[in-house]
C-alpha cells in the first residue's frame, strides 16, 4: 500500500486536493481509501453511543459499533496513525490518501496559502511537492513546486508516480 | 482471537451480559474488545462528516475520520462482519465480545426473555449457552441452560472456558 499525505493549514485547500486526487486515482482503477484528522481536537460529531461507552468502562480496549456502512471504533487510550494505516492495508487498499497528520513522515504534498505558512516547508519531512498561493522560486526547494492554479498538473504528476 | 456472540431480542439483557463478561475477562488479564450492531438500521447517531462523504463520492472505497480516541470508517458498499473481525484480530485482541449479528455462526450465548423468543434456539447456530427467563428443561437442549438469575454463573463458566 502506498500512503500520500495532503497537509497544510486550515483553508489551504486540502479537502479539494484530496477529493481531486481520490477521483483521479479511482478513475485509474486503484483501490483508493482516505483518512482525515478531525480538526480542533474532540471527537467527530455525535458519537454518543452509550452502550459502547459502557463496554469501554467495563474494560474493552476497543469498543465498536456498526450500522449500515459505518463502523465507529473507540480505542483506549487513543489511536496511533500506524494502527489505522495497518487497518487500511489489511482491507486491501492500494493507495491511502491521508488528509492532515502533518507531523508524520509519509510522503506528503503541502498546501501553502499564506507567506506565514512557509515555515512548514522547513519543518515537515518527506515533502514531495508543494502547491502554493505565494509565488515561490522552484530552484530554492528540493521538491516540486506547483502554483495554486496548477493543482491539476500536480495530480497528473502524482498519477504518473503511482502508475509506475 | 476468540469470538463470542451475545445475542437475543431487544431488552433481553444483551448489553448487561456483554458488560459483565467484558469486565470479568479484562479482570483476568485478557485484551478484550467489543463490537455491537447498531439497532434498527441506519447509521450510528450523528455521523455527518461532510468531507468524508466527499471522499466517498470521489471514489474512496473506505473513508475515515479520526478524532482523539474515535475512528469512524465508512465503507462502500457496506461492512462485512468478517472484515471487522479481521481488524480486531490485527489490533491484538484476545477475545472479541460481539453483541448482536445473531445470524452469524460464531459461538454464541442466547438471551431469552419471553416464550415467543424460544424459536431462536432452533434457528441460531453454534449456541453454547442460553440465559432464559422462561423456565426450560435443560435436558431438552444440547447446550448449557442458565436462568436469568444465574447470569453470573454463566460468566464464570465462560471464564473457565476461555482460560483453557
């Protein structure tokens, strides 16, 4: 399984990029899956299954509830990204598109919206490309530089990358 | 990984039984996890992560969102129990307590609340014990019969079973 991260601050276009990339990869016939980090801490909206909470309190280290196409898994103490990627791998994922989790070391695209965000390019590891609104001199960076208007070109490049 | 199902109709005491069993197994040092079916169809309360829905529509066969201790995985078209049990196994579960999914063939405890529910004992497979409010003649059944008041005895028997 290949893993590609789409990272950047809020409103930098991560979800749009992830959506376009998923669409392009699925159209190529890859089994694509996605994982995103729920912003601002806290649990995703509305998980209040009291029976699951009871299972947890009774001592279950994982308590799950499934209804139709959704499976909610509560882990104690919490989830590690590596546990989650292992689940995706087991499910037969070819390419996992991860939105967020920017401190992790998988290959990543960084989206830059403002000059103030440029420090990310120094701090994050394993950057393969950046999509930027501020103008950058590509020669200054050891990865590909795309402007915001070139997002589709970045996706074409990624498609070629994954097709080898 | 061992799997034990706790089955029966609504209000037959499944959650109480699951909770007591989880507690007893965890106290013995087992890594216990639980999975329950969300009753009445529909998705568990409140999953309305629109970005995940966008990932799904774009073609992701699994789209997940994680916040703190909770991971919500949406599968297209839906989840099979075997996919879910494989996840629990991979996470290092010793014993998985499954509440519901009564048509599946794992070893199961059946809870009987009313005479009208007794047909379950003929229809379900792999029953190891029944906990019943109506009085049953144990000699008529090829599995252990406990009265509602003997739930704790049933749990002791299960503990002994898993400890071998």
